[in-house]
C-alpha cells in the first residue's frame, strides 16, 4: 500500500499515529509541487509554467527545497488518509515529529493528536423527564383575564391613606443645594405607589400618606439618571389626591366592549386555548433540554481539555455577540447582573463542558442506533444555509468541502437526529402527572426551531444566561 499506518496510545485522549509513504507516491507529490511552483515563479528567459525543473531546483537551492515544498503540501493529505485508515476522530491540531524524508527513500513521520473519546451510555431508553404542565389552570386563566381588566380599570378618589398599587396625584421637586434636578420635578404627576419608577424611597414615603400631606426626604438617584446616578437629592412632595383602581366586572357586556367575543365563556375559552399553546411550546423545549441533561449526567468519561477549550471559545463568542446585538458592553453587563468576570467565565466554562458531554452522548446514540443523514438531506441543508447567507449552494458546498465544514455540518445534522431519537424514546410527563404525546411535542419544537432561525437576530431576549 502507498500509505502504511499504525497507532499507539499516548494517554487517555491522545494517540501517536505513525505514517509511512512509499517513495513512488511521494515522487508524485514532488512533481505536483514542481508544477505548482513553475506556474507561480518568474525566472528571466522563461515563460511562466515553462521553467525546466533543474533550473527551478537550482534557483531554490537544490532538490531538497523542492522536496520540502512537496512535503509541506502533502503532509496534511497523508495525515487525513492515515486518520481515515485508523478510524480516528481528531479534536486537536496534530503535532508532527520524527520526520524522515531522504531522497530516494520512503518518507515517514509521527503525528501526535487528541481524539474524541467514545462513550457508552447505560440503559437510557424509557428515561422519565418532567416538564411543566400543558393545561392551564383556572387560576392562570383568571389571572390573564385580571390583567385585561387592569387595562380598563378606572380610578376612584379615596379618603384613606395611600397603599401599594394606589395612584396618587403629586407635585414633586428634587434639588441639590436648592438647584432643581432635571427629571425629578413635576406638577400633577399621576404616580403608582410601588412602581419604583423614580427613586426607591418615594414609594416607601408615600405609603400611609393622605391627601394634603407634605413629604421631605433625601435619596440617591438610580442608574436611569446616567452620569448623575448616585448623587443625593433632596425631595419635597405634596400629596394632592389618593385614588384606588376599580376593576370592571367580568360580564358579557364588558367582554363585548373590550374584545371580539360576546360572552365571558367565549373569552375564557380563547384565553385557555392561547395559554395552552404557550405552555405546550414551553413543555416541548423543556423536554428536549431535560432529555439532554439526563444524557449528560450519564457521561462519566473524562473530556479532553482541548474539546472544552474549543467549545468555550464558541460559547463566549455567542455570548459576546448577544451582548452586541442588544447594545450592551461587557462591563455594563457585569455591573447590571452583579456577576464578577471570574464567575461569568466559570459559568460559561460549565456550559461548554455540558455542551461537549451532550455532543458525546448524542454521538454515542447515533453510533449505537446506526443513525445517519443521507446526501439529499445534506444538500437540502446546504441550500437552506446558502439562501440564508445569500450565496449559491454549489459555491457554499465547495467552500465547506475545502474547509472540512461539510463533515462538521453532517455531524451536526446527525446529532439533531439523535436528539429527536432520544426524545422519542424517553417518557415525557407533565408536572400534573399526564404522559404527553411525544410526536406532538416534537412537531411543536420543530416549528419553534424554524421560527427562531428566521428571527434570531431580531427577537432574541436580552442576554442573561447562555
């Protein structure tokens, strides 16, 4: 055989791959290197591509230089062939050593590389995972209708002291050394007690006060005041009126006024349906995540640091991109959440380790169950990605093939198939004990995945976790 290989373990995740290539095979690589260089260099007296080999070798300093050029081009190819021959799955850049390339002799080299560990899962089929209930309770339906009632609430003046959620009409003036502070002074301001929309102490001071009372207190300006945040301001507040909210009664007449329905029962039925749809989406997404979490707990094998490091880079890049999309800088995020940089990095590293273990578990399921994707599915995915990126599918496929990205895409598709397989073979129970229809959950999940893909740059929530 032109390429001969053998492999030995170096440690738990690292192997040394020994490769030998016979002289005639390498001579072809040298010829290819000569043709490549002859088409690129300019030598006076010769047209490009027509330089005699001996002249080019002399210009390069001898035959050894040409062999080095050939070896540089051919080494990755020989390594890839050896990896396939030994059925290895490298996860790091190889370190080449012990290179022997004497003229007229076979060449040989060793490549030390980390490989993806293969894990064996215990009996996982039939695993029970619990998700939120999909049927809305009467309390949840009533709460939703109460929120609708609040939108149409009316205010009735009261003579009692102000309490939480009451509205008060106030004149307020904020000063520092008798100079008014912009944004803290207003007349006839309708303020909801407990809203915290100005300064925290205002809500505390207003509770228990009646119309006609005057309040005086000092408080610090919150972050909403930008550069002035933290400055201490003196406030004087006149309570002019206290009003309580009066919610409308839940009657057919009210329903007809505020909705497209004629009766309370019709409104409740619609609220129940909409809440049920939302809860089913939540259950579908939770089912997937909890099945993955269960599989991750079954992976007890050590994971190569290189795999965690690579995934950590991806997790961090996605996190920073989410901050950028929401116009939040890294320092501002830490200040807003109270999380230290070290705590954030540790959390993202834990997420990276979780992702790697999930990938290993799903690969193990795919291998054990013989799960694959065919060429038609890969082509459809490439066409979809090409459409999203504005490229031609044929060009994108060529780019992916050159970079090794096509196999990565295929691998990602297989893990998705494995995840669906895992969900199908788990028992999904709602918190109320009802066993859920897995087919329905998977259908909902696919709809949500497609929706996320279409709107991920516009509708993503503010980043708080990864």
